[in-house]
C-alpha cells in the first residue's frame, strides 16, 4: 500500500533534476546505504509513518551511539524528520510538544536576523500568495522545515553527501573531498557547496546562491555566504546549525539554534513525490469575491 503524505495545502517549488548525473552517483552507492532502522522501527510497507491511531507520540530515545563509516566519520545516512518524533506530524495528532519541535526556544533561543539600515525596504520579500510555487534555496528550504513536517534523505559516500528534500522536491550535491569552490561559479538556488570534517562535525560551505532565494522573509545579495554544521550525537538524531553572512544585508552574521532531525521510525523509509502545478484556486476565490492574497498554507475560510 502506498503511504499517503499528510497534506496541508502547500505548493511546491519547480525543480530541474539532472537525472543522468544523479543516477551515475547513486550507481556507486551500496544498497545498504539507503536503509537504516531506528530502534524499534517496523517495515515501511506495513506501517504508514503518518498513522497516529490513539498513540500519544513522544520524543524518540537517543538509540545508542551513532554508526560510523569505514573512514571513521559519523554516518549521516537515513531519512530524517524536522522534529524529535521520528515521523511526520500534523497539527491534529496527539503528540508531546517537545517531540513536535526542532528546538526549544526557551533553552536555545534563536535571534531574528539583524538587517543593515535600509536593507529591510530593499530586500524584504513580498507576501507570497496561497497557491504560488515555493522556490527552493539554501538555507531557506531547510530552515522552514521547523514549522513544516516533510523529511530529507541523506546519502553519504566517500566523497560527497547527497541531500534529497521532499518539500519542495529538490536535491543538493555536497562535495566532501576537500575541493575548493570554483573561481566563478554560476549562481543556483542551492548554491555551490563544498564540505570538510572538523572532528565529528561536517562543515558545509555554500556560496553563489541565486538572489531570488530567500529566508527569514527577506532576500539576500550576491555576497551571501552560508555555513552549515551537521553532527550525529546518537543513532536517532542529527543536529544542524546554520550561519548566514551577508555584508550587504546583515548587520552581523545570523546563527540558527541547534535544530534536531530525528531518524524515521519506519524501516527502509523513502521520500514521496511532490510537484508544483498551476493552482487556480486563488483566481476562483477572486471570482467569488474572496481575498486571493492569502499567505501560503492558510487558505481563506469557506464561511
């Protein structure tokens, strides 16, 4: 039976996938790379990850030490959810609030970005209409998952980390072999990413991010520089920290709180497909005299 993803009326960013490149990379990956079980997990065919039943979900346990690759680094492979529940959660599910969130703002507060004088007016993003396609981008795509529910899948090889993002249907290829950035990389929504290990932490350095990508409600300049740090303190968790530098927009570098991603409780879990298509609902609402500039994810009341 095909698992159905919990759906909250969110549209997706258009993505062009270079299929041949991805297939060539994945051909070198051992099938065991795609399957990791959280402690107590069950078959992905037999269990829907979004099936709540009468269960009151709680924070999944650490699950023991993190596995390691042959070269001794933490093994980041797996399907990861932006919460501590190890599964996709929805607003109506009976769930411990601590399991729903990526971080506790009381324990690890996260400051809002501090913009330079005048930058707010110049770089502020216009309100996005409900029904518009969301653009992928680094670091906004992963940062917004703190209020969403979709997973990512990490596939780690000897010289790169592949990141597949369910919402919006997107991918990143991060080189971990110590190579530098190209001298003049073409801008893309996810930018050019290279990475290196600092002890047990993978440090991802990204530049050349398309200026139409955004995070925190504003756009950035062509000088934006993003540093992501990934660690796996235990079997069932990875921790992600993001720092954003932009001398033309930010008064000081912005740093995220340490955000938890939990390993799926469904064994051999895979991502589902989302596609962005033309959504005609806003136009239909306008014909009926209802507002068409509703924010993404919040359709107007039918009353």
